[in-house]
């Protein structure tokens, strides 16, 4: 099979995709076709994984009571996080919109199956955390695939993982990797919201790179 040639126009578009892939927290409530969500999951499953073990597991969270329990978990975790800040930083934190669960039509939990036998342990002897990293790679592919289709994704990390596991009744050996809100964004931005709100600027890649 002849590999495709990604010309300069495509390369520029790819950079634009990376720039415009944003963490969305403000959604329209329009429903997303089920086929589109299933397509995003299929594309996420093209991610690389250690030993080709494909440890990602997806749970579509549709039940209103389960959604409410996870929303309540966010409120508790968010209050605890707010208590860690003081003064102006606390005021700014309290003003941030850090989840889109009230509007996003789709909520998707992503787990790593830490007892999967697939891959037969290849590549995990000294770095077992590669299972989790593999699931993160799947999340990133889903995020990019969604942006191509004009769909926004928001990653909610201010949660109690054990509450999510219990609420969704998944196996105890699954580790929560991501809780995603998915929907059409109210508006698109090339600048991250936390930069726009003055929380944290982009860091120069040169300051994050060493040579040895």
C-alpha cells in the first residue's frame, strides 16, 4: 500500500487544527447524532498503545441521575480546590467556568483497563503507567477528530475518581482517565480560555526543552 503524501497545504491545515483544538466549556444544547459519537470513538481507537493492548474503555453517560451524581462530585471537588487558593487568585479561580456538564448533550467517561490481558504485558514491565498514557493518546485523537467535525470537547478533571467509578458501576480495576463533555461549541477561539481569563499564559517551548 502506497502511503499518502501530506503536502504543505495539508501540513498548514494540521497546524491550524492543533491551534484551534480548544478545551470547550460553553456548549450549545443541540443534540449530536449517535453515529457521529460512535465515529469519534472509532477514530480514538486508532491511537497507539503499549504492546497494542488498546486499554481504553468508553462509557456513554446518558442517565440523568448518574450525570447529577457526577455533577455533584464536581461541586465538592471544585470547592476543595478553591480552598487551596487565596486572595486575588481565589477570586479569579471562582470566576472561571471549569465544566460544561449543564449544557453538553454528550458526556463520555474514558477509562484504562489496568488488568487487560491484551498485549501480554509488552512494554509495561518497568513503566506500567504506559497503560494510562495509551488511554490519554486515545483521548487526544478523539479531541482532534471532534474538532475536524466542528464538535467541541471539554475535559473535566475536577472530579472524585472513586465517585465516578461507583456511579457508573464499572470494574474496580478500571482507572478514570477523562470525563469528557462533548457538543457543539457556542463559539470558537484560537486562544485558550485560561489564557483569555488571565490564569496562565502559554509557555515558550524553548523553555521546556533541554539538550544533553
